[in-house]
């Protein structure tokens, strides 16, 4: 089943995100829940999930951003794409990306952007197989607090 996340999905999403960023500290206070509830309450933010047997096995985060160019059409950013290591290479990642893209197009987005820090050719092939093209150069800057993460 593919759908938008609901409150009961938080532990599964956190576990997947830890697979994506194994160096991140495990947060044991209420910050995850507070941020998660903020995401769920915002109509422009969507956590897409693939669920099998009540387990979240794949997720991505879709951010829809209002915009004053392109006939005032919004654009979207997909972040934090991850599939549980036991379920990789079975099409779940592609399905969650397709679900996010479908929602972005329904919301009138004129483009969807995605960045990856991965240097693995297989990761780049995966995103290309989902329809993404390396068309622009991306730049980012990190808060010094997170430079080594």
C-alpha cells in the first residue's frame, strides 16, 4: 500500500531515516513527534510511505513550495528517499517516488527537484529511471553545526 504518512507511521519512518543517515543521533525526547505533527498539519509537506504488513518499508519527503515564477506555479523538492535494506531492489523506492511525483503534478507543480549526496552509480541510475535528469548544478551550504554529518 502506498499512501501519505499518518501518526502511527512515525516509528517506522524514524527507523528508515536512521538507515539513511546512520551517523544521526537517536532522538529520545519529543522532538520527532513535534516535528512529525507539524509536517502532517502542513498541506504543502507530505511524507509518502510504502507499507507492507503494517511496516513502513519505503519513504520519501515531498515539499511543495509556492512560487512567483512559471505563471505562479509551485515547484516541489523530494528529500530523504529510503527503502528498508531488506526490501531494496524490488521496486518499492520507485513506487514511492512515483506516488510523490503524481501528487506534485496534481498540485500544479511545474518541476520537482531532488538532490543526492550519493556517489554510487546505482543511486544515480535509480533516479534517472524515475525520470529525473541532471540538468542543473546544485549548490548548498550547511549550518556549521552539521558540517561533519
